């Protein structure tokens, strides 16, 4: 069975949601825990490239890529082939029982591509949260210190430790405590909301002053940071912020952990977001786009750090599953061969070119920011920085009704984010952005 070639075109053939999706919604309500929710009520039948086809035959443009996961496109043929071939050979042995080559090869690939020329080692897991938990485990073990410093607006996952690391109460933490101790939150560099003209160095000094005063550098195992924040609102720190944090970490023997789970693997126009300013973290967590849709995550770090953990101290039944590893090797190969980092830069330029002109006519657009194919629009009450979550919600809904998948994010829920597959065709992207522009105009025009 070959994956069908789905036309890279938006095409709506029923009202949304269509009758078959509505039936599934009823079954879902009776069977699925309501604590897990979905952005769109459209049930997917198949997908390819940047197009999702729902059970009623509607073709949607996917500008979310399953939250930055299918950067190589849905059902990328080389990934599908690699998965099929591997699952036919064996699907699981547990790397901790009987090892296999694909795990080793994924680690070699991560060690070669992540920032820094130093000797590295990697370890594989199933989810991003699991990778973050393990990065913290490793940092605490090798430093003999306990405190973990995180930032305002951070998102690191939904397990107990990562809930503690994540900033936002609703929906991630509300009522789910008590949370893991020894987590300290300091201010992020957020140029749109920081005092005007605040430099990256000044924002770093503000954070460092708090770490030294409230925690004490000698107690800090690691500083954990997303080089560009994801769920928190695609917050791009001011230039110089990350390098200043990295320098302080180095001087105080604090490990710098970059959470590149959302930013990694070509999304921002480089292999990793840290590359833009030449920042070299001690540990880096990856997941999402790593395996083209299969669940796989990793911690990659300096050999001398990673070698500090005793044999058997890290692992998990499924971590580095062979099918997921095969998918990762195929995905990374596509990123390299099709130069998807360059594609991400072109996509980012197309998004900026389309959206920037709207700023002059719509003062509700407070900020357009991002890097590469990780772009966002922050919506505010005109003339202020007061978040307008309602506008973001209405714009997203208008896009969904027109068959374009966009996601919202942000601590205040007022940010529309764009994360298209990096293989999206120019015309399809243009059509998706057209719909988005129309939705912005419709929602933000004074008459509406
Ligand atoms: C998605 C995400 C995570 C959590 O990954 P899961 O696979 O959902 O556990 C952690 N950090 C960042 C920056 C993320 O975007």
C-alpha cells in the first residue's frame, strides 16, 4: 500500500465539521477523557506534505505541523519507507536488553549536528518532557547541586517535574500540585513587554541578579531555557541575552540546558536556534521534529557531563525505539538533502512579507516576531500592550472555518503562531497566509 498522493491544495467539500466528524465527536465525548482537548473538531483520515484530509473529504492547509513535529511533511515517503522496513525487521527489543545500530546512529547524528565541536554523548527517550526530566537528573547528579533555574513564560512539559518547570497555571498546572521543589523562576528577555530599549545584556543582568540573590550560584545545577520560547508565545530574547546567560553559567560552573524541543531541527532557519548567536549549551534536549512524527526525544551533552552518570541510571522501556530511530534517520536525511534550514528562512520571509503591511492598518497587531518558519503575531488592545486573547481566538477560528490550521499560544493566550511543515509549497503557503490576512482584517477592522 503506497501513501496516496494528496493534492497540495485547500478544498472544502462540507460544512465544518462535516457529518462524519460530528459522529466521531459524539463517540469521543462518550469515550475520551475531556481533559485532553483538540484545537479543531475535524477528524483526520490521511495527510501528506502540508495538507490534512478529514473524514468528510475536506482538505486543510496545516500551518501547525502537529506542533512543529512534521517539519519534513506529513507522510514523507522516505520516512514511511524507513518505518515500514524497520517494523518488518523488528519493532522492539528494548535498548537496555538487546541494543541495535539505529539507536547508535541517531546518537552519532545528534552529537555531530548539535551546537559545539566538543565531544558529546546522547541518550534517547520517548517524549520531550521525559528528555527535560532526564537533563535535570543528569545536571543534578554531576554537579551535586539541586536548584534548577527557569524563566517566565517557559514551557517544558506536563509531567510532575516539568509542570514545575512550566510557567503557566491554566491549563498546565491548575490543581495538579504539589510540584517538584528546587525550581526557581526568573524574568525572561521579552522585548515587546520589557522596558523600551532594554538590551539583551541588561535583561540577562536582571535575571542573573535574581539568581544570585534568591538562589545562590553555588546551589544551581542548571539554567534551563528555550532559546526561543514556544508555548509561552514565540518570545525571541533580545540579541546578547542568551550569550550573556551562557557566559555567566560558564563562570559559575552552572550547566546551561537548552530546550530545543520546539526550535530544533531546522525550524528557525538553522539546525538549532542556539546557532544564530553561536551559543553552545552543555546539554540540549530535542524531540518534536526529530523523528518526523514518531515519538522520539533525546538529551545530548558534553561527554564529561554525560559520562558522570552511573550505568543503569538512565533509560526506559521504549526510549530510542527502533522504528522511531529509523524515522529519525530518514527525517534528518531529508532535512539535510532538501536543505530545510534554508527553506525555513524562505518561509519566514514569505510570512513577514505578507503580514508586515497589515501592521499599519491594524494597530491591534502589537508585534510580529519569530525566526525562520517559527513566526507569531501578538494581539493587543490598540495603542496598548494589553493582551487581546479574544482577537487571537477569533482570528484562529476564522482560519479554521476556512480550512487553515493555525495555533494560538502565549502566557496571555493572545498570540497566533505559525509552524508550517518546512516542505510546504509556495502556492499553498501563499493561500494559507491569504486566509490568515483575511481573518485578521475581518476580526480587527473597527466595524466588526
Ligand atoms: C513540546 C515541548 C516540550 C514537551 O514535549 P512533549 O513531547 O510534549 O513531552 C518541552 N519543551 C518544549 C520547548 C516544547 O515545545
